[in-house]
C-alpha cells in the first residue's frame, strides 16, 4: 500500500474548499491527477508559528510550496500533464510566470493590504481558525509579508510605497485576466477537455477573487465580466469539489504509470514559486 499523503492547508468558505490560493492550487492539482490526499485544515489545535502552508507530509517527506509539492506528486506518478505536448508545456510555464508577475500582486493586495478587505474579511477569517494568542499575531505577520512581496515585485524606483503602485498593480492584473480569458476562449480547460497544471494555478488564483465577499472589489468586478474564467472556476468546483476536498480522479481511473514528468517529451519540471508569502 502506498504511503499516505496528508496535506495541511487553510480551510474553506464562500463555497470554496479553501480560501487560500496556494492551498487551492495543490488541492485542484491533486484532484486532476488522482493523488489520494488526506486534507487536514488548520484549526484551533494548530501549533505552527507561521502561515506557510500548504505542507504535504508522507512517511518519509515533508514538502512545502505548491510547485515543489506538485513536482513531488509527479514523481509519485500523479501527473495531470502527461498528455501535453512540448509546446503546451512551455506555454504552461510562460502563463504561470505571467500569473506570478502580473496577477499575484493584486491578489495579495486584495486580501492583505486593502484596509477594508483586510479588517472586515481577511483578518477575522484567518484569526478565527488559529489558536490564541497566535490569532493576534499571525494575520498581521501575513499581511506584512504580502506587502513586502508587493513592494519587492512591483515597487521599482521611484515607486517605493504601496499607494504609489496600487494603480499599476490593478492595471496589470486586469490585463493578465484579459489574456487568460482570450487564451481560454470557448474551451472547457486551457488545453482542451482535460484539466492540467495551468488550470490548477488559474483556479487557485481566481476562485478566491471570484467567490469571497469583499467590501472593496477592484478586481472582482472585472473578473466577473469575463464569463469564461468564471465558468472555469464554477466547473472545477462542481466537478471536483462537490463532495469535499479529498482528492480523487473521477470514475476511479488509474493514473498512467509512465506519467512521471510534467512534460513527457522534454521531462521539464515546473519550478516557479507563486502566491502568498508569509
């Protein structure tokens, strides 16, 4: 029997299995690839001092960061990309890099920097799921980490303050959403009828923006105008998460034994690190 795979992650709300983008990326990929994850959501019994989840635990390994977790799952023969061509593999890497550069700062800003959103939604939600006194400390630490990440990626001279880069953040994010919408078109998923790594990342980025009820909705309003991206999120939720977050491949289909690498022709490994920083 294979060693159990346990994923520690933030839990869900607003119809999502997790409100945390990195957690959603891993959960979606596990669904697509058939990886049998046991999901352990963070609650009042949690003893960590940082918000650096998701974390995958096996009998012999502890793996953090979505890209590293996905690579580990591929090595265990859980591969959602075994049917992609070399070009599609290269496109996957390019679009994930685009997400990290253009969309990530706006996601971080929406959740962790925009004051109304942070104090009325983000901080209370996360604080309610972790034990005291960590609940008084960790949300602020995560907010500062998000702000530092934004300034690191978008605060080039002379724009050193987050207020100075806010307009550019959201302009870039809207352009990124438009590009994703044009690329998806009328297809069910980004590379046809089967979801892949790119779908997992796009879902992880977009679903919280789409579903969480924020008082300030700079990006949410624009996203909701792109009906195909919203449909992608809804389809993944309805098809893969209707019965909860535990991963399984529809119909119990086995994962091909040769599906070890992300792209079978060139054996690339996906390495970009994206989303929340804590």
